[in-house]
């Protein structure tokens, strides 16, 4: 069975972190909280350790993983002493180049929910990058994640800590529901504040390209680097290699609607047990505001909860088609996609 250890999310206990780091160094799998979702970590520089991630998740080998680095606590004249700044030497442990765009974006958004795709170094095993010549790197903004990486002394390959195609976990209990017995250790650091996976940006070409929308929005990226590419020539979202349309799905079929009430009515008349969420996602005691960040923070938790209820259909009203809702709309669309 999976060992579960509680950890203080703000000040992780050194003995707890040490135990988790020992598991990583021994080639094992540790689920840990980040500011986006829970990750399933293994030593990114070990093919054997990383292959365990694919087995535990049932993940296709064609879907590459994000490599997580710790960042450094540094003195910086303009910021408080404890501020974490990206450390280029740590990046260059896994990347063979660090383009100017990457440096600018990292300086602004790291540590945080931004993943940068850059040319990979030879020591990163093929299994991490799905055989490709690029590697996705992220410096998470969560004390537990960073302490674990630092204590393990190695970057961590970490996808979301759920079985492939299932909903991502934003609470320790979501991880257990999906992976209990399949992983060595779970660090329970409470709920994740961000709630959606990081924005993935490819910075290997002249203009940065958003491969997966997230809480760092296109306007935020444009503010730092001017022109940003988004979507393919055909107009759709550019897919990261191996990224499937159906992803992040609850077991209960999810229906997206422009008018949740009307759709609810229609399905009820068809004999379905239905729960519907209007645009402000009012669910029982929980009332999420129309603010995209608050919505994102609770979306997966609400879906996990509804999924264990006795419903045949979940109806969700589609949020507006504006940049700040792009990540939520992307995840809802995938969650509603059929096989
Ligand atoms: O917020 C997050 O990013 C979370 C936490 C744990 O950090 N991780 C996460 O990992 O969402 P995962 O494996 O569920 O999603 C990784 C995404 C996939 O869409 C994958 O295709 C893309 O990153 N990706 C990874 N390496 C890539 C590469 N070399 N080139 C392009 N896309 C890549
Ligand atoms: Mg995932």
C-alpha cells in the first residue's frame, strides 16, 4: 500500500521531506503537492525510475513529461532575502540551451505555473521526452515541491498524479482514489491553490508558442515577450506531442452547454439523473465566483465530488470565450470529449 505522510505546506518538516527524498533516490515514486495539481515524481535522470511513472499511470510512452527543478533561494538586491529566483545552472543540468525568451519568461513567472519547452541535454533519458530533442522544464511555486527536489538532489519528472485520462488531483484524497497501491509515498500537503495544470510554452522557435493554456494567460505572456503564437495554422490549439483530446475526464459523462438550465431540463425529461452547474458553478454549499482563478482553483475538486455522486450526467455552462477563461475552457472541452 501507499504510505501517506502529512506535511506542512508552508513549512515542510525536514524529516518528512527526507523520507520522501530517500524514496526518490531509491528509484521510487512520490506524489507531492504543487501550486497547480498534485504531481507524481521520480528521478528525472533515471530511465528505470521514470518508467515506473508510466506503469503507475497507464500513460502512453508517446506523452512526454515535465522536469521540475527547485530554484534557488538567493539574495537579490531588489527582493526579500527568501525570494526564489530561477537558477540557470540548474536549468542547464537538463537543457542544452536557454533561449533569451525562456530567460525573460522565467524571470517573470518562476517559480510558478509555467512550463518552458527548450532543447534537451543528453543526460535526460529518452523516456522523459518521448524520444524528442526538447525537454519541458518547470520551477514550481510550492515549498513542499521545492524542498523535495532539493533534498532528493535531482530534478523530478512529474506528471499529474492520476491514472492516464482521468481527472487531475488537487487534493491528496484524489491521488489516493486513483493511485493507491501503485505508488510508494504520498505527501499530503492539503489542497492545491491553482487547481489547473501549468501553461506549457515552447520557446525553441522565434516566437513562443502556447501548447497548453493555463493560469499564466496569453496576455500575460505577451506583456513579457510581445508576439505569442497560439493555436495551429488550422486554428485549433497546438497539441503538445502525445497530448490526447480526451483527457482530464470524470467517469460521469460531462455535457457543456450555453444554457445549463435548458440542457438540465432536456436531459431530465430524457430520464437522466442530472446535476448542472451554471456559470457561477453553484454546487450545494459551494459557490464559486465568476472569477476565472477562483473557478480554476475549485473546478477539479467539484468534478471529483460530482463524479462520486449518483448522477448520469453532469452539465456545465461554458464560460466566456476570452483569454482569461482559455485554460478553464480547454480543460472543460477535454473533460467532455468522448473516447
Ligand atoms: O502543472 C503541471 O504542469 C503539473 C504539475 C505536476 O507540475 N504537471 C502536469 O504534467 O500537468 P502532465 O504530464 O499531466 O502534462 C505535461 C504536458 C503534456 O501535455 C505534455 O505533452 C507536455 O506537457 N510536454 C512535456 N514535455 C514536452 C515537450 N518536450 N514538448 C512539448 N510538450 C511537452
Ligand atoms: Mg495530466
